[in-house]
């Protein structure tokens, strides 16, 4: 098993899947906070802003935790 894979129940999964799962959790918390602050009102397209936020969080996690 290399560093690019994780074993879950005998199934080898790419480490990128773990980054996506972690990003999803962080994104849900950030989205909840931003919705409570009504921050999505300033964006022209809130769904596009949410997708951009997800990509930014994913990129930061990969840069900080190293893949």
C-alpha cells in the first residue's frame, strides 16, 4: 500500500477521497455559518459561490496536509 491509498475494510481507496470527505465536513460548517450571517446575499450566484468555496477549502486542505 502506498501513501496515495487508504485501506477501508480491505478496499483500497484514493487518499483524494479522504480529502473530499474532510472538505465536505468543513464546507458544511462554513456554509451554515455563512447562511446564518446572510453572507450569500452579496453574491450574484450563490450556488457558484458555494462551489468556489468548496474548491478553495479543498485546495487549502491539500496544500496544508500534503497529498
